[in-house]
C-alpha cells in the first residue's frame, strides 16, 4: 500500500497547515438522542471549527444502528 496523504484545507480561509483537533465522546446526538462521538478540527489561522462527521461517516455508528 502506498503512503496515503490526507490534505486538510480550511474551507473558510484556505489555510493548509495550521490545525488542532479534539475528540469528544458525546459531541452530537443520533436520531434516538443517544450521544455519538465526533472529532473536531480547528483552523489555527481563522479559528473555524470543523466537525469530522460533516464529511466522514462513523462506521461504528452505522454498524450499531443497523445502517
């Protein structure tokens, strides 16, 4: 397998390389109001907060919910 590269570019200011992230175990609620974890990525240039669940599917949540 080739070395995969993940590119992050802030959709607000275009900054490509100034990021911090935080895992939150109960960040959002599913359809039954159960807490679902999420990862938040913050742009260090403009402070925009991005949720990883906006663009990526949480496979554990899909398996658990039967989806």
